[in-house]
C-alpha cells in the first residue's frame, strides 16, 4: 500500500513573515494527516533553516527545490545535498520543468542531481512531463521514458525504492489547466508499466505524484485515481487553507 504524499513547491516566493505564518498554520494539518498521508514543503534554500526551526518535532517534512551534483567545492551559488541534510531536509526536487527549461538541465544532468541527492541521504523527487506541443503530438510517454531512462541508466531501477516521481505536464503548471483525472491516471499507469518492464516490485511501490494546477477543487478527483499517490503543488501550496484542503483530499483517499 502506497502512502499518499502532498508536497508544496514554493518556487521563488516567500518572506520571513509569510514563511512563519504558512508553516505555523500547516503544522496542525500535517500532524493530523500523518497516520494516513505525508506532508512536505519544498522551500527556497534561504528559508530552509527557518522551516527546520518551525517544523522540528512535527509531522511536517521539508525539502529543497533543487540541489547540486557536488557535495562541496568551487561551485558558486549551488546548494549541496550534504548541507541540505544538515538542515533536516528529507526531499530534494530534481528536474523540475522550470529548471530543465530556464537552466537548460538535460536529463543526464538531472540524473546526476538525483544520484547525488540520494547518495547523501535525501529522497529525490524526480519531475517528468511533456510540453503542450508534445502532448498534442501524442509524445507524452516518449518524453517521460527518456527522462526516466537517464536515471535508470545512471542509478539503476532499484534506486526508485528511495525516490518519488512527480508527473507534471508542463502545459498544466501554473496555467490553471489541470490534466483531467483520466489523462493523469493514464500517464501515471503508463509510467508504472514502464518501470515494471525493469522491475515490477519497484514499480508497484514507488509514489507517483501529480503536479500541475492541482488545487482544492481538482485534488479530490485526481487523488481518487488508483495510480496517483498525492500531489506536487505550486501556487496552491502558498495559502494554508488551500494547501490544507489538498492534504485533506489525500487523507480522504488514503
Ligand atoms: C509546480 O510547479 O511544481 C506546480 C505543480 O505548480 P502549480 O501547482 O502552480 O501548477
């Protein structure tokens, strides 16, 4: 049985005051959800220490929005998985489409981030997904297979025993266009089938989150799908009542 996970991705948002208010407001929801669902927030690196102080001792977990492929050295501006672990991070998002696009991160480079995160005690949350053009051309699984294969080649299929996958159709991120539950379920099930062609046991156990304009209204039907194990949530994770409603949807479907 896969435990649902609801994860916020704050992106480049937040102030000291808003982070304090948001995390404080979420502690109760995360604690209540914890027997049935895990809850996490992935924050900009400068806020991670603050999140650690606020969330320590609660069921709320936290993580980074990215990490480097090195643990230390002359890599100005980067964040090492070792440092992120020291600040209590459980997760590191890798391969978000905004980083693949704006920072030109290839699937091979994302796989190196995944590897470095995992080797240093973080759970990588590997984002995969297609553009609108690729969706229209029916290339969704071609894109996703390539993104997954880069990780399988570098880290092996068993590495997914300690990783999370997030299916995020790029055309749905921040656009208000959520994939229908049927479309999302089909892709999640295709992802699981692809992983099962390497290892059926790993495929049946890995958590696959849906991301892309997931909100309080769309979450219940999405989370009711058999292969959707929760959500990676951008915009709606910045407002405690909205994010709490999404957490409740995950609990209801656990
Ligand atoms: C995201 O970028 O991970 C995301 C899911 O964003 P949004 O929920 O705002 O579409």
